[in-house]
């Protein structure tokens, strides 16, 4: 039996004259074209959205946006690979009308339009809301670490600087002793060249001056580390447990169809200061009157809990208070002290009353103490200090109400897991590569790349939900 054979390479064929004959009506590129055509690039702030009257004509930013959206949807992010695809990919030939921009033009477009990419992403979220793909009732917030361009080896920390300065000081002292020996030696004796020693000493002294300058810069910036070539990124603990130079990506995902409603790129290693800003941004993006937000225990923040309540946002976050580990864990934990709201006092396990002693406005805390600790029979189980001290945050009641909401609706945490994990898996392994690593340096540029990735994820998700024909129809129906 013979193999399946093709046509001869020398056989003349009637190849379709129009590229459109090779692109089906329900193809992805036709939906991309319908979306970008309806975007007001000038209003969103794209560079060269209005061509100059003189000089060399630029490429249409709409065409380059189509190129990048197609690339991220097909796991092609490199500007050089996109350049090659323009010359050999029939789908891109149709989408871009056979233009072939060079890789420098492609890369420069991504570098210059970080903020407009975010605006396009927000625009598509509004489209999804109008298409009723977003429920707007429950939103899950989570953070994940994405590797930056720089290596961990390019990181300078305060402890490393101190250690290297000590090493340089030791070497300088050694060279100074060598110079003393050279001065005392007789001219006929074999000895080290004093000129070479002085040159090496000058280099070491310059190195020490550079280290001292870097240490002062870290102090002025009030940071303990600096990544050479990527100063916005920080060394963070990744999900696998290893340390890497990374950014913390915050994502707010709607529970109805797992669409990303809002995202932010931060360089904070934890999530404790992200709850209220993310929740308020989602509420504004959806123009919602109220909102239910769920997040894990890493987002616990008393002030943010109160801020969410003031903005008509119901936050569901498990409260994870630290346990009392003083004295090897033998002392009574804070939970053993009962608070009485009417008298504003705490009652300890020995039934003594801790009253308000003073207020710390800087920490936004009330401090409670009792003079009965000295004669208390349970003091050995409570504290080794003269008195046991308790504190209560100014907005403690908001935290208690949040804890009560979660107690009444424990399913919120299961909702969080099945909502927010799916988009992160796609962003890391499908759009940004197997290791979720950015290609661009700096928070602004990396934020633009993240916006492209989020846009591609939402675009694919909406396309799967609506179908090609319906989505094109809805995109073309949008007001100009």
C-alpha cells in the first residue's frame, strides 16, 4: 500500500488570489480585527495614533496592536519571532495587510505603550460587562509571583555590602603593609613593585567608595536590597519555595466566568496592603453599587477591612492572628482574653479587668493593662513582664464583622480557590511561558506586558464563551 502523496512542487496550481480565501469566517484573526478596529487608539493614548504631516510614515499602531494580541494569544512574545511570523504566517498576512515591520519597530511599540495597553485591557473589560459575561457580584482577589528579567545574582543587599566592605578593608590593610615592607627593604633586596601595589590599592579604595555610595543609596531609599539593572523588582519567595527576583501580580477575577476584572503589578513581597485598592478598583471598573470580595488570609489588614466597609464592599478574608510564642508558647494567647464592648475592657483568665491605659495614634492602637498582675496566681502562665499588655486596633470591629461574615458563609473560600487559580495558571504557563517570566525591564514596561497578557486571556475566554460570530457581531455593534 502506498503512502499519502502530495502534489509535485513543480505542478502549476490555481492558488487563491485573495488571502481572505485562506482565512475562515470564524477564524480568530477576524475577531481580533473587529476588536481593534473599534478601539479609539488616540483617546487611549497610543503613540503615533495621529501620523505627522511630514517625515517618514509610521506603522499604524492599530496594526501593531493586532500583531501583539495575535502573538500573545499564540504564545509568541518575542519581537524577533513576531517579525518572522509576519513574513511566513498567512493568518498574519491577512490581519496586517501583508506589512512586515522589523523587530525593532515591534519592540519599540511595546516599550512605548505600556499605559495604553492597560487602557485597552480596561476597555475590553467594559465590553465583557456589556456582553453580560461578568456577574459583578462575587470577585476573588489573589497574588502570585512572576519572575523579572534580572537574576538573583545581580541583587545587592545591605548585609552583602557590609561583608564585601570588610573584605575590601582587609585587602587594603594587606596592601598597606606590603607598601611599608617595600619602603623598609634595601634597594638590592627582591621585593614587590611599589607602583603595582599602589595601583591595586587605588582600585580597592575606589571599590570601597562605590560600595559605601551604594549603601547610602539603600539607606535613602529605605530599602534593604537593590537589583542591578532592575531596581523596581525585589527578591521574593516563589510558590516553589525558592527565592527569585520577581514582581507580585495582583489579580481580581469575577466568579461568573473567571474573567480578570482588574490587575496590578507591585513589588511588595506580601499582599497585606492590596485588599482595599484592588477591591475599590474593581467596584469602579464595574460601576457597581456594592460588591462581595473574597481573598485568602494573606490579605488581612484591619484598616483595609474598614475601608472596604466604607466603600460598600463586603470583604471575606480569614483572620489569622499570630499566636503568643513568648516563653516557649506557655503563655495565654490573646484569644483567652474576653473583650467587653460596653465597658471597653478585657477580662483575663484570672477574671481580672484590663482597662484602657493609653492610645498609640501612630500605630492606631488602644493599649490595655491591669495592676492586678503582680499578685495574680496565673502570672507565670501569662507573662514574664511586670504586667500583661493587650492592644486593640482602632478598626478592630470591622475585622470582627469580616470574620463573622466568613463564619456565616464558609463556602466563600472554596469559591475563591476555584475562581482565581484558573487565570493565574493560564497567565504563567500559556501566555507568559512555563516559568511566568517577563521579557521587559522596569515596573512600567513589565506592567504593559502584563496588560497584554491579561487582555489575551480575557479575549480568549470571551471568544470561547460567545463564539466567533456572536463576538464579532457584538464588537461591531459598539459605538464608535
